[in-house]
C-alpha cells in the first residue's frame, strides 16, 4: 500500500495552501486521488501507541 500523509492545519488558508501546492506539483491534467479526513487527538494518540 502506498500511503502519503500530509498534515494540514485546520484553517481556511491551510487547506487552500495544501491544495495549491498539490496542483502546482501535479498540474490539472493528471488525475489524483484525494481523501480529506479529520482525526481527533485521542484517535491519533491511540494509533501512535499501536505503531
């Protein structure tokens, strides 16, 4: 499984900046898969403990 994780601060400018960087790197002519998920602190801490 190829998994890339990118943290985006929960602000409007953080999301805009991340999407702009993605477009700049890959252009608009190549399809990409994008998933936007939000995780609470407890979920992240639990996952890190198990890793």
